[in-house]
């Protein structure tokens, strides 16, 4: 049975790494091994803490989401409708992979620490390239309201082609160790999307796919042969949820600021270091 301190630590790890470009799935695997957590019921725990970070994203972007939905349901092609349509367009690749190829892709990559190490190195390369090739962002108009910023040549600062390209990157991030946020943000920056635009778009574009995936996983767990939480315990699930939610609130806000101003190469250095340590000690 998972202890409360293990659940809390794993929840915090999930909350922080879901938004930082260092791979939450990879770090959960690493810390699972370091803490000696039993594999029984760990999938249920993973589903729970992932759902917690989705809720933290909704809290951080709630004012933005309300504005986008209000404009979208005005049923005219305004800035909000354009933005929502591009988010929906970006979800086509991940929907195709999720419905048609998810099991094959996951089987191809596997769930080993060596796979995590290789994917962390790929994440590191993408982060470095994003700093080299990405456009520098001007100072944002407001730190508290990172709303969609209109670009000079693209409405809301991102084109449908760029949105689709970022969507492909998200679909490939199913591999453990390949950071979802790091891959999408880096791809957007490399394709020419400005930092302040990509900071928000990358987090909003994953909400529906992650919510859908988590709801399916919860449904499978509920109707499965074993009750959800078997082998983990309700207390561990609850503690992990709270830890992931609170850490997610902090990490989401921090990552928005970091994407706008800081070099992502520092995270690349971290990913490369962790990969090397895995190769040496795993």
C-alpha cells in the first residue's frame, strides 16, 4: 500500500512537471522507482494526479476560458472564435493518435527508464532549438491577464498551420520522457509563434484532450474488475490529488512567466543531466 508521504511527493512531482518542460510521465516513472512504490494500483494514482493538474489549469485560465467561450458562442467570427477554432484544429493529430494508434504508439515506445532517458534528450534538443530559433517576445501588456495577443500577420499571433504543427508535436508527446509542454512550446517557438502567444496556447490546447483521456481512464477504472484505488488506497489518492493540484497552480503560473522571459535551455540542461544519470545508474 502506498504511504501518505509517497503519495504527497508523487503528487507534487506530477503537479510541477506537468507544466515545466521536463516530462511529468517520465518523472513519475523515475520517482516511482526511487521510492519503491508498488506497481499495483499505480495507474489509478496516475489518472488521479493528472486530473488534478487539469483542474489547476482550469483555475489559472478560468477568466480567459470564460472570455473565449463567450465570444465563441456569439456565433460570429471574432478573435475568440478564431482562437477556439485554432485550438480545435490543433487537436486533430492527437485525436487521430488517441483513437486509432494510442496502444500501438505506447507499445512502440514502451515504459522503461531507458526510453524515458532517450526522450528526455529529445526534449532537451527541442528546448535548445526553441531558444536559438524562436522569436523573442515583446513585453506583455499585462502580467495578470495573458490574453490572446494579435500578431501583425496572423490573427491572435498563430496561424492554422502553426496550430496543426503544434498539435502533431502534442500527439508525439505520448512517449514517456517526451514533455508535452516542452514539445508543444518548442515546436511553436521554432515555427515562428511568439513567446507570449505560445505560453497560453500550449496550455489551453491540451485541456480537452487531457480531460477526455482522463475521463476514459476513470471510466475504465470504474467499470473494471477491480475497484478504483485498489492497491493504493483512498487516502493516498486524496493526498496525491491535493499535492498535484496545489503544485500545478504554482507551476502553471511560473511556466507562463518563464516562457515569456527566460531561456528554456536551462530546462534542457536539466533534462540532459537526468537522462545521463538514468543511463549511468538505471
